């Protein structure tokens, strides 16, 4: 299973998304604006070619289990 090319910050956002944090909570945790979190999330969805963060979480879970 090959991971899409993402920035370190985008991987940080994914890690927090799969923990169930909201946009606001992620923004607070990473000290970035909520709009920046939304921008990262949109890029992540495109990179994974999916439409929901649930699909990203499924992929992430399989990827982490494989490595």
C-alpha cells in the first residue's frame, strides 16, 4: 500500500482527524487557523481520491497496520 505524497503538516492533520478531533480542535492543537485545517483536509481528500474523512481514516488504519 503506497501513501500519497503529503506534507508533514497534512500527515499531522490526518493523525488528528482519525482521532476524531474537530476542525477547531485540530487548529488549536497545531496552532493554525481553522481555514488552514479545512484547506489541508480538502487537499488530503483529493490526494486519496475520496470524498469523506471516514474513507481517509479507513485507508490510514490499513496503512498503519501494514507498516
